[in-house]
């Protein structure tokens, strides 16, 4: 086995050098990538591991979380029949598999990096797929009762999503095969019979904040005390407005900390809620996200001035200024529903992913200084005759410190995309 790994390593290094050399020639010729409008954009992709060695299997590779570690590497979590943790190593210029999380299906918007180099991630059940809906009972709100009954039945058999702690310095394995277990420490279940649906971290207070699905509870994990606190429900109404999966309860799919340590998400009726870590209390603010019917936040990003930008399940981009307690609707970049990810580039331009599950996603940009959207098209990398790939579904993105914007594809055979604005 060891001999086979050595031979594969040598072959991989040789092939990497070969393709890198030819890729530079292709970039000289192309100037910009197919799928984007002209303007100097450069796009690459990476497989989630090395073929026949540590490649994360199809159906288990949909990327639903991304975070930049203190080491500058990009960490990701997947969703499928079983979920996996991986890292894009800047020094190796490839994705390395870090192991499967046995008994868990999803790392959904729940991957955060601590300042000391530790990675934390939360798990849950797979909610990318639409689940069967039972025949609704007669009477008022029959469909809602049937949907909620199906969810309760499914989650009653699930003990709950776990919070894990991963220390990359303790991972000494050179190659981790797809079926090998991730060496993450299990910290426990914050909300029984619930998935961990979204998380964020405050590295100053050393606290992790999360929201659960389907109950919609907000919880806190104190890193130093190693203690969970269930603050209670932030979503009480049982609404099934999507995002675009109508068997999915409408609960905030993103959380964010502002510069003062307050945590924000969306609650019933599109109201923005705020958690005060000093008072250990949640309150609904007199501010709403843009909504026609019933919208939830799917993505957040914060600029250098502390202004927060959010994307909703109905496809609106909005600006929220915590100091002024105001929210402005900036409009819809596409006719489709859903803004799934946001990131701000070094050029001061805001980039986002938009699109429904029944259609293909597209990338857009928004000028923070001047206003106005630009549709950048689909993510497609063409390196003929070596490879070509177009991403139809994406559910995660981030802007790294080195200026690269990363997109996580969420198809059955997913890739990590690298975008250089």
C-alpha cells in the first residue's frame, strides 16, 4: 500500500507540473474565461482530491461550507449520504481530503475558523434534496400540517447535529482515502433532534453562534468553557416559503457578527434579529429584509467599514447598517430566486451567486461605490484540450486574504472554483 502511494505521489507531481505549464499558455491566449464578460477575469477549478487516491466520491462532494483558516488555507465541508471535510492547500495547490464524518450527512453553512488555527464545523441531515410530502389532512392549513409532520417524523429519528473541533496540526497522514474517518473531536449536540443549519464565530469573545433546523433555535458555544447554551427559538412561525424547496421550512440560513460583537440573522416575517452576547439575549429589530412573500437570509458579508450586505431567498440584495439601524433594498441581480453566496473582492466590488435549484446559478457583481449590477454569467472553465467544466449549482463562496474568491459547487460531482477578479 505504501509503495502504491509513493508511485501515485510522483505521478501526481509530474502531472501537476505538466498541466500548470500548459494552463499558463492557455491563459495567455484566452485573457478571460468563457462564461464571463471580458474584463481580465481569470477562473480555475480544482477536483476535491486526487483521482484513485483521496478524491471525495460523487454524490458526497456537494460543497456547502467554506472558510479561510488562520494558516491561509481554504477549508470546506460537503453534503451527501455522508459529509466530508477538505482543505485547499496553497502550498500544494490542490485539494486534500481530511476524512469523512461518519453518521452525518451535511456541513451546511456551518464551518468557521478560530484565530488559533482550529477549525470548527457543525453537521446535520441533507436538505439539498426535496423530500416526499405526505397527503395533507383536510381542513385549514392542511399542507403546512403535512409538511411539518413529515419533518418531525424525519428528525425524531435523528439524535442531532454535532459540533466538531479540528486541529490541522495533529493531522499527520499524507493521504486520507475517501472512506477514512476525519480526526475531528466531537464536542456534542447543541440542540437535540436538530441539524446545525448555520454558524458564525466571534474570535474576540471566543464564542461560536449557530441556528438549528427544523426548530430554529439559536445556540452559543463558549470555546473556553466548552459549554453550549440554547437561547431558544428565533423562528416560531411554521412557514414553508422555500428558498426554492417547498418542503423546507423557512429559517435563516446565515448568521454574521458586526464590529461590536452583535450577531444577526432573519426571523419571522423577514425581521432582522440581534443577539447581544453581553446580555445573552435575542431581540427582534425594527428592520426588515426585502420580501414579497416570506424571505429569509441566505448569505451575509461585511465590508471594511462594518456595513453588512445580505442576500435573500427571494433573490434580493440589501445593505444593513447596524449603527444606523437601517436596511436598504439594492434590488435583484437576476429574475430567478435566491442569492446563495456573497463576497467582497479587493477591488471593492461585491460578487454573488444567484439562482434556483431548478435552473443554473449565475455570478453577478455589484459596485458598492457607484451602485448597479453586472451579470457575469455562468462559472465555466475551459482548458481545451485538457478539461472543461461548467458549474450549474453553487452554495458557498468566500473572499480570501490573498484576493482570490472561492466558489463551492454543489452538484453530485463538485469542484472548488478559484476566481481572480
